[in-house]
């Protein structure tokens, strides 16, 4: 449900990101079929990759954890927003994040999820984009 919530949040600001010159890429760790279904179900535009070995997650310093107490509160938030849990795919313990790279590929801003359901502060993201 949390990846669905993240996709919806980024869809809501897609035009703003494109106007700022940001190209979106999404990385999951399920199967290619799961990635395609996710693209179709949640109108994901931009590059969409799957990394079942989680090599990119490790290279970017993203955590593998759950954080039960925080996740329960975040689950209530997501449910209240209309997001429901689908069939889990990939490594459900692998947490995500949001990374901003400059045109040369250098990381300029990073948000690392501290547990399931940790969402990026969109105002902090906007400040990161403005600093590029």
C-alpha cells in the first residue's frame, strides 16, 4: 500500500517535476510482470525498473527493515487516504527512498525511508530540486 501511496503522491506533482526538468525513474524489487502491472495500475510515467537482487538499493544506501510501530501509524494514514495493501511482491523488508541526481549522475539530495510507509517530505524535495 505504501508504494501505491508514493506513486500517487508523485503523480500529483508530476507536472511540477517535469517543469523543473526532473526525470522520474522508479525501482522496485518484484518481478518484471509486477512492475508492468504497477505501471498500468498507477499510471506510472517515466522509467520503471525492477531489481530483485536489490543491488541498486544497496548501492544507494537504502535500508532493509520494517519499523513496526511507525509502520502501523503510517498504515492507518495510508488506509485513510484510500490505499489498500495488494499482494506483496519482492522483498517486503526492503525500504525505498527518493534520490536526486544531477545531470552528471552525482547524488545531490537523498531521502532514505526509515521503515515501511515513510514518505518523502515534498517541500524538502522541492528545495533539493531548486538547489540543483
